[in-house]
C-alpha cells in the first residue's frame, strides 16, 4: 500500500490480506463481476479503516506539523521525530544522503536525556531500598577515591551525583573524542589512576556543576548494586516494565539497525554512532512513542500495572532543587534527581536536553497540566536555534501562563555586589583559564536598575524581587540570587551556574598577561618572517630560536587535518607533536633571551620574547603547557 501523508506525518498503514476472487468464465458471470466490485470496494474501505486506526491516535494538527517542517527547513536541520502525548509526528529525512524520510517509529539517539532515565533507574533501586540517596558514593564504590577536602563532613553522596552538585569536572577531551572507546568496555576506564578526575572543587551539595563523570559513576553504582551491566539491568528492570519496548541502553549503530536515524552535523554531513567512555551519561536509543510513555509515567503516581514501582514522592522531587546555596537563597530553578526546572518562554517546566553525535533532543514535562513534549532532531548544529523548537511546542501545548512575580521593596545594598564575577566552579576543569578570561560576567548599576553584562552575550536588565533575589524581564520566577558563601565570598548564581566575585585588578592582570603574550607572538612571527624574507635571519640572531619555536606551532595542523575528528583526544602523531612543540616553545624563548642578554640587545625583539615567555608561564601554571589532549 502506498504511503500517505496525514497532517505532515508520514504513515505506513499495515498491510491487509483479503482473498482475491479469480476472474474467469462462470455461468453467473454478472454476479461474479458484482462480487468482484464489492470486494474491491470492501478492500478500499478496510484500507481506509486501517489508516484511520493508525492516524487517529496521533491527532496530529496540520498547523503544528507544518510549522515544525518549516522550522526544520529554516534552521537547516535534517529531520525530527516528536510527540506531545496527544499528538505525534515526524518530518524531514532520517538520512540526508539517501533522502529517506523520517518515520514516526524511527529510532533516535537522545544524548544527555539518557540521564533522566538513569536517574529513574536509581530511584527504582531507592524505592526498593537497595540504595539510599544520602549514601556516600565511596561506600557503594570502594575503589573510587575522591580528592575531597570536605570528606570528613561532606562526602560525595548519591544525591549529589544525581543533582550535579558533587563538584566534579564534566569530562576531559579524550572522554568525548576517542576512537579507543568500546561499547562493552568497563565503565571504570573513564577514571584512570592518577588522572585527578575525581577532584572535588566545591563543598558537595552546595553548587551545581554539570558533570557527565557523575552520571558515569551512577552507572557504576547500578552495576555494583545489581551485579549486572547497567545496560542490562535498566533494559529489563526499567524499560520493560514501563512498556518502552523500542528503547535500549545498549549501544546501537546505524549499520546494525535500519530503523535508527542517521546522525548529522551541519550541511547534512552524516555521522554514525560511536561508542563512548561515558555511556551512562548519554547513550540511549528510543522512539518518540516510548518517550511519551516515559513522560506519562514521570507525571503519574509511580505505579506500573497497579503496583508501586517508584515512590511518587521521589518523582515529585525530580526537578525540585534543594540544599544548594541557590535553593537556600530562594531560587526555584536548577537540577534535581535527573531533571532541570526551567523558566523559559513564559512557562516553568521540568526538562532535560541532550546532544550527542549527530543528534539534539529535549524532554519537557509540565506536571501540573499533565502535559509534555519530546523531540529528537538528527542534526547536531552549532548555528541552529533549538530554542525556537522548544518555544513552538510550548505554544502548541496551550499552557496557562505563569503568574508574574511582583517586585517588592528590599533593603539590600547592591553596591558591594557590583563588579566582576568568574565561574566557580566552571564546567570543564581544563578550560578554567579560558573560562576565567572569557566567560566572566559583570554586575553593574546605573542608579535606576541592575544590569548583568556577560563578556559573551547580551546585557540583561535585572529587577530586585526579594532579599538578594533578582529577576530577568523574560522570566516568571526569580532568575538570579546574590549569596554570601560560608567563607564570606560574594556569589552570583542562576541556579545552574555559580559565579564568584573577584578583584578587578586580578582580571586586569590576567587580561594583560594573555594579551601581551598574543601580541608578542605576533611580533616574533612578523619580525622573524621579515628578516627571513630579506635573508637577514642568521644563526646568531637572538630571534632565530623563538621564531623557529613559534613556527613549529603550525606543524601539527596538517596532521590534525588528516586524522579523523574522533581521534582528537587520543595519543596520535598529531597530538604528540602538539605537546612537543608547545613544550619546546619556552625553551626556544629562553635560548633567544640568553643570546639577546649576552649581546645586550634589549630592543623590541627582547620585549616580544619576554611577553611570550610570561604568557607561556601563565599557561603552564594553569596546567595548559605542554598541551596534551589525551590527559
């Protein structure tokens, strides 16, 4: 039977076997002709009935389907599968190269949305009293050793991993970009000895710092508790009871499953699935229908087939942050037990987004209204505005608007809180220097209001709505809080990221050091190239060694260009060469400075070399020199 288009949703009606009436000579040929015509009509009616059986449960609104398809085209995205519980659909292509259409039953990858399901698996074990949320992780995983300065009073607990409040690093380069990861490799491979990956950077339970490593530890906790691979346990003890028969935590690749949509990057570049060291944090294959079932369960009473499955009190706590500095200050947004409370598009929801290799996904619940939406786009684009898709679904759900918060008179003196703030802690530990230099925010006041000025981003006007609580104009709840830490440090938090106030002089020093280093490197390259072109760069020239060291930084580029992106975090010829040339740069600079000082040539060359050397020392102090992508 030919495919038919139903309100923008491609539907394949099930085949219907109707015995055919063989034409031929018969004394009652006229009656046979009538019966044949009747059979054909009956076949058409039954086919239409089957089509309606498939289509009617979807209740797909033409307007919504067409808007989704138009948004895909506008944002240069390849395909999408989605559900709003009452409606469902698919649009675009499951494979941009073959032009195969995205089907409603297409399997998709969802990236970090997997964390919500892993959290549900943990809550199932808690409901069975096989685990407790406040159990220290080291008691469950005795082989794990946290570098936690607060261990005696505040060990890392199971709850902290679920809430992203353990203070752990998010991930390292090699966790994401590596061809060495295996689909069945032990999860402990993500934590090699001596890697300092388990360094706790803030008191556990106090601040949110998103961590894929934390959810990998949760997968290990499931394995230690059940004696099974976490994939097997969750498939049989979570997904099967919930009726999610088209979903799995096992690794699934396109070559092994024709129903799995192909992932893509920009311009329709295909990207098949690859194994990961951090499987529990982002490995999950599902369908829109199965995610609809999961959403209904999360908003329900915690029962499956009339029997208790997950304690409903635990389900209600998902997306309700508690105990952090932000929550104690009055912010209601943030992470808790696998969901994040979001205040966007004029509505408050409990959500989790995800992006994996070639996919972006979003699950959002509105428990009070018993509504939800899920979508998975098989394009991981850096230029597309995925929040446009979120906003489209929020409008389609026709949710009642949240009542606006009323500003109140407060006596908080804002003056001491004005200044520069840097992430504390930042998400990726290896990017600490870059985040300090470029991800800082400024809190200012013009006498009539308060402004939040990110270095990268638009200025946001804030209004005081409580003691230390601030609200952005597009929010329905307080969006920021001013908090004094236990040590007396001034903090600015939005519930998911905390910033610490730092002296302006410190920032000026860092900016000056970094800027001088870049300028000095440019001077070395320009002056060295000019002398080389004029045949005046002799072996006795103080600039020779620094110039050669600076040029050597370009040597790894052709090797990186030729190697697969997936090997970027592995120890390859390109990455070893990069580490070597970055390690030799300070040596070359010192050699040039020694010649310059010996000859008492203290001119522009010497100043440029000193500028680059001090920047190199800055990078080394922050652990970035030599640059080793595999650690």
